[in-house]
C-alpha cells in the first residue's frame, strides 16, 4: 500500500510538472519534427505528450514539392496543447505569420522593400502574401497609372513598400506604386542628365491633349507644345500626330530639377520667316487662305508657316461694325494687300478692302462738289440726316443745311427714314470718309440774292416793307420784292415816343425803314423807322440850315419838302 501511495504521489508530481512546463508553450512558435505524413496531413512531434496534425498546404510550395518529409524539422505555432481528441492543435500558417511580422517590422523600421505576391482581389484593392503575413494593397497603389487588367500581376513575386503596420489590429498596408516611382525617378534622373538643349532625338507619341503631345523619350516624357509642332497654324495636335507614332524632335529646354523637357518639331525645319520682308513687300498683292476668324479680324495663310492678320478695320470700306465672319469664311481664298511686315514680332498686317476701289474716291469722281444726288434717308439724328448714296456710302445733311429760312430743328421734322430726297454735294473728305450734303442749297438764298449787285441790300440802305403782322412788341414785315422777313421793334417805330405805337399800322400797309443790321451768317436783318427819320433829319439840316442859323426844324423840313416838290 505504501508503494502504491508513493506511486500515486509521484505521478501527481510528474503530471503537475508536465502541465507547468506546457502552459507557457501555448501561443508561441516551437520547433517540431515530422514523424509521419498521412494523405495531406503532416504528423508533427513538438515534445508534448501528443503529436499535432498540420495540413500540407500550410507549408506552401515546400509542402507540394516534397521538401517537407518524414524527419524534417519545422517551426509551428501552438494554438492548444490538447484538444477534445487529445491532440495538440498546431499551425504552420500562424507560425509563418509570426515569423513574417518580426521580419517585416525590422524591414519597415529600416524603410526597406519587401517581397510578396498579389493573390486575391478585395473591396478597394488586393491582398498580398508577404511570406505568411497578409497585407492590403489599395487599388491606387498598384501602379503609377490606372491598370485595367491586374491578371499579369497576380501570383508573381515582386517588391512592395510597407506604408503602415499595426500588429495589434493585424493590419499591413503596402504599395507597389512607390517602388515604381522610385525606380522611375532614378531612371528619369539618369536620362535627363544625358539630354542637352539642341539635341535631336527620337520619341514615341504617348498622349495627345488640346495644348500639345507627350512624347516618350525612352523612360521620360517630354512636352511637344502645339505651337512647336509646325511653323504653320495647328489648331489641334491630332491634325499632325497620332498616338504610337515615332517622331524626331529637338530638345528645346531641360529642367534638371523638375525633369521637365520641352520639345520642338518645327525647329528641325527651315524658318519661313527669314527674309520675309523682301518676300512680302508692302503694298504688294497676294492670295491666301483664311485659317481662323476672331472678333478682331481674320488670319490668312500666305504659305505654310506664314500667316498674316486682316484686322476688322481693314476688311471693308463700308461695313464698320460687322463681325469678320460675315465678310469672310474659313478656308476661303482671298486676295489681300500687305500693309506692314514686322520680322522680329513675326507679324504681317494685311488689308482686304485695299484690293477694292475706295468708294469715297469713286463717289468724288462721279459726283464732284456742287453735283446733285438723290438718295434714301437711312437715319435721322438730332444733328441731321444720313442719306444712302452710290457705292454703299452715306452722306450727311447737317441741320444748318436743311432750310434757308427756318431753324434746322423745325425743318428736320419734315423728314423721316425711308424718304427719297435730293441734295447737293458740299464736300467730300476721302481721308475721313465723310460726305457733306445740303438740301437748302438746291434753292437760291434769298438773303444772298438780295445782297448781290451794286444795288443789293446792306446796312444803311432804305427799303420798303409790307406789314404782315402787328404785335405789342412791334411789326413783322416782309421786304418788298423778296421773301425776306424782319421785325421792327416798338422802340424803332418812330423818333417820337408818342408815335411808337404798333396799332398805328395795319397789315398790308407799306412802310419805309432803314436797315440797321444785315448779317448773312446769322441771317438777321434789323430795320428801324426811327433810324430813317433821324437820317432824313440830318440830311435836311445839312442841306437847308443848321441849328445855329436860327431856323426852326419845321422851317427846315418845310423848305426841304418844297424843294422836293419843285423837283
């Protein structure tokens, strides 16, 4: 009995020590030996009281190619010392993961690359096997440019850069793009150092945009701007280039810091602007093709690479506020005149209207000053009328040239747009493109006629008038044998204040008066009966006596009247 008791105590002690030694094993990686292989399972002894089973697939390629065999030593992860079936629960996959995490953390801290394989696609990206540890590869980190087909990259060993690690959560984020960018930057730097300005190289058109084309120079892209494709105007690069096309280009500029390269194609051809002034002399006529139309004019190609601008002001003699697109059209052949050539600024100014006769010159030849014309009232403004004339030009009748006797504003009311009127040409200014017309000049000027000749009206002359109206302020009269009218103020009706009464006169009565003002420019005539009486008095005094002779004014005037009767 004593021996049996001792054996029981020894067994209990041994069991306690066994469990005491085993507990710390769980959750760790231990070494074991493959003792058998049954179908797709490897039986592994890790020094515990029982063996464990591990699927051969967890050993990866080693499990498939026979590397793992009976007697092989392997590292496994102990999940549990004993399960319900009395076996140890082992995992090669978890062991690999633990090994990988330790190794990856060291590489991550050093910023070094890691190798892995893309093996599955998930939402937002892909999963990567980093020799046991599973990492996430975002879709944006797969390549420098978006990739449509990921299949060629699947299950292929390749380098990655670890962007982030979180062991507590078991997260690893990697990037393939960072590796490519680093490699590309090194390659670009090496290529850029080999390029020089002025060098001619071959490249492949990689991409085409509105402003130019990107050309692959063998690992680095250069920009071929649309203005450097050809000397002639190129509206869009795809007119000349196609993606995939191999072209020769010249290096125009190289920026060693930003690795930006500017390319040119036209620089490989002769500059058509050399000797341009001699080739296109001023005032010479040429035929060209309209290539572009803008609000300010039209561009005309005189030859490939040489364009000139017809400014909107040089397009038509008469169409001043018309869009150039209504005068010419794209691709139209036009004849132009060279107005100016600036080789330094690479500009040629052209004229379209200069190829046609100047309508103002033609009008002046056909209708000299003094000629009579007929035209339609095109516009009526506050300062006159615009009349449409031959040659699609306009002439203007100023307010002051509408009527001899009436104010211009009053005479303007007689005319409306669309009326056909006659006028006389007063002046043609070809340089200023102005034609002055007059309507009143078609008739005679009564005032000018009255002033003509030796017996014409002038200041101081005595005239006979006919009263046409009697007002409180004086008399409205018309000069005899003319169409001229004038006004005699109340104060000028008589020398005597008592007789300065307009009601003394009647309409139709003949009245003599003296002209006190005769201004042809302002067309004013001043008349005065009072001035006539004073003048007659002075004349009578001069002929028949003076104030010193003692004779009265009545005696003098009586003698003067008798003298007139005797005559």
